[in-house]
C-alpha cells in the first residue's frame, strides 16, 4: 500500500495561499488521475485542481472555506484503497510511517506512465518543496494560526507550547493573540526582521485593540465576498511592505485623441479590433520601462531583482465591483494592433472568469485607468511584487499655454490628462520616479500620428 499526501499546488507568482471552494469528491471515493478533485480560489483566479494519481480519498486535511498555504497538505490518497487510521503510526524501530508528498499540476497533463508496481507510485517532486519529514505531528495548526505565527515570528516549537481552547485542543486565533499579550506582560522582547509590525502585534505592543464598529438599528451589514476579503488583505499587506510615494504630471494628448478618432473605424472594420486608449498607454509605458530598467524590478529583502521581460498588468474592473489584473507579457515586443487585440481579449474574458493562471501572473509593472470612471487622478496601491503602478486619469479639455512659431505663447483648449505614479521609496527615489513618469508623458505627447500602426 502507498499513501500519498496531496499538497496545495503553486498557482502563479506571488500566490501564497488559496481558499478551498468545494471538494468534488467525498472521503472513500475513488478518483482517477487528472480527474478534478477540488475547486480553489486565489486572489487571482478560480480553478479546478486535478488528482495527480489514481486512488481512494482516505482523508481531507482541509475543509471547504479553509485558506491553505501553497505547499500545505490538503488530503491523503491511498493508491490501493486499504483502510488506515489517519494518525501518526509508530513502528517498533521508533520511526513514523512515511507518506509521500505530491502537489497536483494545475495545467492538465497526461497521466504519468510507470512500470513500477501499482502498490507504490513513483515519487514526484512537489511543485513547492517541503521538508522531508514525517507528517502528522501531534498537533494540528490551522492556516490562519500558522499565518499569525509566521507574522509574529513564533517558531513551530514555541507554537506547540501554546494551550489551545478549540476542538481537540486546537489553537484558535484568540489563543495565539492572548499568548502574545501574556508574553508582552512578562516583558518578553519580540523578535524583529526589520520589517514593520503586523497589525495584530502592533495592537498588542501598544496595549490597544482594533476598534470594532457597532452597526446602528437601521444599518445594513454586508458580508465581504471571498474576492473582496482577499483584495482587502493584499492592499494592507502592500502598504505595510512598500513605502508608497507619488509623483504626478499632466500630459497633452490632443493629437492622440484626434488620431484615434480618425483611425478607429479602420481598426474595427479592416483589422477586426476595437481601438481604445489603453493599448496606446501600454505602448508608451513599455518604451519608458526600456529607458528606465530600474523601474522594472522587484525586491527580495535587501536584494533587487532586475526583470528581463517587460510584463505589464492591466487592472480590469469586474461586474461585481472587484478587480483582476491580466498581464501583457513582453509588451515591448508587440505593435499597437497586437496590444489592442490582447487588451480586448483579456478584458472580455476577465469579466466572465475565463482567464488562466498564466494570463494573470508574472507582471513586472501595473497600469490602472481611473479615468474610465471619471477620476482625474489617483494614488493607487502597488501590486506586489511590483515596485510601481501608474494611474491614468480622465482626458479633459483644459485651457493651456502653448508655444507657436507664428504667435509665440498663446492660450488654447487642449485635451489633457494626469498621470499618477505610485512607487516604492525603498528602492526608487523621487528623481527616478519623477523622471520615469515624465518620460511616459513625453512618449504620449510625441506620439507619431503618421505611423502605420
């Protein structure tokens, strides 16, 4: 008999956890290789996770609604269906029974063919590497508890010493928060990795609690949906990670507006693609990123990762009010027609939840168009692990002073918009952040209206 521990698979860069929406099988059911096993959701996409081996479901280690870390165990699969008690089994030599760890591939693949005995499936490297140790320690920790422990720098050994008040002695969120408070009262110095304190520890150290609003008699209480909860967490995390600063500049896009009005029918009728302003903005942004490659980076502690590819994420508003960010890979290698086709395709499929994980992963810079909702400017929050994001404001008619050859400086009505650049001051100083957004404005203002697309 072989037992296989199914792990939550990796589902794109920067995705650290996933929520189990539903199990598609019951404990004891047989499952075929590549057959959908469960549905999961991340802050990027909802998807099905297939079984990587044929076998019988022995036990679910995570239930529907649980938020599970990537690489964490979610189920036990038996390759021959033998009954086993899912507890730690000690043999006479003192070692625990080994259970193999594997993570399903999200992209569908053909089943692995093996000449080995069906009672033992060949070991495969999990997508997220885990320590080669026996599973089933004497205590179970929920993903929420493990997340708090990680944020508060509580080791696994220290975590095991905390008394739990949950079912079967499990540690709850309140248990770990109370433990932090007790340690503080004893004068224990908390460890620090140089980063800002988490909201929980910050409240504990200050001796305060997070205020809870009390709804009034006529107030309506609306539960956040799953996506909104994830967005909420991600926004707070990004503000805690990146030192946000902002630079603004106005760009005169009068000639672009005229050019688009002149060629948009040709794009639609002859090229079969709707021409919006977004691909024009992406083109200018990609050119500026080539000019300033230190804007196309990520940060890992005190290391800077300089990205080779220019992958621009485009924030798309969904019908229910949430956001998703499809990614234009190698945007600097595409012409305007190619950019327009991708933008239209991604926007359409994003709104009906048909984007793949690959299509919403790997961005190196982000663009958001707040002008499409009437805003003239904004201060967007950086999408991790990017270090900057550009907000495009509404195009408006404004009185401007322009220089002419014949009359010198004159007043004129021009089509202008504001570019709002948010960037991470840990690695980007004001000079670079300002010069970069100025370069984007220059590319827009010097747009070649005689081009062949």
